[in-house]
């Protein structure tokens, strides 16, 4: 019986197939694990699913409509690895989660549909197979693809084998079901999921769909989740966190032998313009499913159109991008370096605050220069009565941020700015992190400033506008690009930075403004720029205190 992992690996070693360094590292580890005494590698479970898909499943869309679904070598390798690695002592599957990051138009949805159908017909009775996504519409697309594939097969669509109603596909005999699930589903509980496939997770701001599937699988001996997606432009969402975790695995920073990251990624952006062969790194089905001519076409259009270029880099090459018009690129603002407050104990700082309106997000920042880096301690505030409304309007997980301690709620419908004062006091009293000056926008801040004065803080007015904010904003941009701004990977600050656009005047001065939507909060970015402004004003004094 063929070992498709080794076949795939050998083709890569010969140079016949090109993959990025991330996947190469993963495959190196898997090949080594073939000789690990703790594991056995059984080709049969994967082969069973491969044979099922290639025998019974057909393509449902042009230009392959009606043709048998013949799997690519990379697809066969994934299936054999996901199902074939087992623990020797228990004979149970090693992997319970697969993350497949792959560019668009590489047969991703068809692959997921084939997996779900294979599980439906091959699994023991009474299990739920879930096709999930962020929205009802997106999970519906996957569900329809599964059903269309089922209906294309005379053998699979026999009423004695499978039927469909408005809710799910079901088997009268085995009682297996294929159901839809999304972040918009009213009820995420009550499932009995054996295998879950989550499509296009780049759109997910939180993990509630993933968590619901995981919880449903808690009694299963061999649960499995396939997470299959392209890159996206949601910052700090589910995919960012999952990729951060997987990349730490690949680098050897954490160990988790139950998760299989299978990432089709470029090694850098430059190579896509210099070498067509590198396109295969993010497009494993190029030349068979996805055409070179399509990519050549879109690259030509991207030369003269920023929006096309951003979409192309993100969706066709899995290079994360932000929305068109963003002040910063994702690579500019992304810094996953962490610190502990204990490391910053007994430090002098400068502060920056954006009080926003009484019903919006308020941001407080402490900025510390240390060892040629700038450490940022952010915290955020919001009225409790608007929490649910803001979650819905802004499409970000404020509730989760509250639980994780990034966001403090005020009782009622308005921000209690005394909580901002309390946070600064806590930083001083608990960690002796002392702001020498705290910058603020004088708008709507009179009573709070009096309170901060009474508490012993030196307050500094920083008015909004290009003359005040342009230079510190440019300095912050340079520092972010040099990756010397360490903000503990705070998801709210990262989101605010991603939402920020630079408004430019005729003289080239800039100031922050919201990107495209009133629901794109930038308060954290504004507070940080204010802190930079304060640091500029008192640069010499601050350096003297530091020495």
C-alpha cells in the first residue's frame, strides 16, 4: 500500500514539488516520526477515505462538473497523515486537529465536502458530521457543495443510503447526520460531533464555533477537526491566534503532537514577483485546478490597482493584508513578542489616554523606553450596557477581552473615567511603574483631569490635529516597522492599529482617522500616538530620569 506522506516528501526533496519552509519543517518532523517507537503509521484508514472519495465523489462545478474527484498527492498525504498516525500503546489516532492554510481556487471546498461525505458513509452509526463557518451563508455554501456531490452519485443518493431535509443530510440506516453550524447559529450546543470541518475561519473574530465543536467531542476517543481556510484581513481573530500557536509549534517553542499544521505559505513576498515556481508554495494545485494564467492575469492587474494587489497577496498567496487604505501593513504592526509586568517593575513611563465619548471605547497607555525598545502597556474601558451592542456592531469579541483582562467594564451606560485613574494608580502601587507625564486630549476630560491631578499625576494636554500628532505618528510608524514596539500582543491595540488610516494634508502631515467604517475603533492607536507626543515633549527629562 502506498505511503503518500513519503511520496509527497520525496517529490519535494527531488525539487519536483515546491513548498514553503513552514510546511517543509512539518513534513521533516512527520517523516522522522515514522521511526518513532511511540507511534505506528497505518496507511489503511486514510486509504479507505481516499478510495471512497475517488470512487463515489464527483466534481459539481465547471470546468470539472461531473468528472470523478481524483485527489492530488498533497490531499492524499494529508488524509493518510491525519488518520494514519496512531499511538502505539492505545492504537488511537494521534491527531485530533488539522489546520490547512491554502490559497483560494485550489479545490479547498471540494476537498472538505469529500471528507464530510466519507465520514458520513464510513463512520459508525449515530454521529454528527458538521460543516461549519463564520456565517450561515458561508456554512450553507459548504453544505450545498456536500449535498450536490451526494446527488451527483447514484450510489450515494439512494434514499436507503441518504436523504436531505431543510435541516441536514441524514442516513435512515446509520442515523448519521451532516449538519450546518455557524457563529450565527442560535444554538451551538446539543451536537454529537465525530468530525467537524470548519471552512474560511479567517472571517471569525472569536472561537465560539470551534469551542462548540471541541466541547461536543469531549466524550469521543478519536475526535477530529479539520480547519481549512485562506488568509484574511481580520486582526486578532481566531485564525491569527491559531496560526500564532501553530507557528510556535513549528519553531519548537511549544510542543503539541495532537495538532497538525499544514500551511501552504510563501517564504517572502518578493519571491512571487521573481519566480513563478514559488507560486506552488501557497497553491499546491496550480497547474491542475488553479491555472498559471489566472495568477499572471491578476498580477498584471495588481500592478496598477492597490485593492487588487492586497486581495491577491492575501487570497492567492496567503500573505496577510489589511484593508485598502490602512496606515500600516500587517507585517508592520504585528509583533507577537510578550513581556511580564514584573520585567517592567520599577520603571519610569509616559502615559497616553483617549477618553473617546462616554459610550465608546476608552484607551489608556503606558509607554516605557528600555534596552532600545519601547514597551507598551495598554488597557481599555467600556460601559457594560453597550457591550452586547458593540459586539454586534463592531464584530469583535469584547466579552472575551473582558474575561482575559484586556477590557474593564463600567456599570451602566457611560464610561466611569475614575476606573482609568484607578488603573494608573494600580500600575504605580502594584508594580511601581510610574508615569512622569500623562497625555490627554482636553475634549471631554475636565473632571477626569482634576481627579488625576488630585491623585498626583502630571497631566499634559495633547490636542488632536496634524500639528500635534503628525510627528509622533510618523515616529510610531518607524518604530513599528523596526519591530521595537512591544505591546504584549494585545489584541485590542493590534485591532485599533489595523483600523487606523493616515489622513494626509497638502504638506505631508498626517493624523489618525478611522478606516472606512464608524465601527472601526482606533482609540488604542490614538492613545499610543498621544504617549509618543508626550515622550517627544519631555524627551531629555525622561532620559535624565532613566539614567
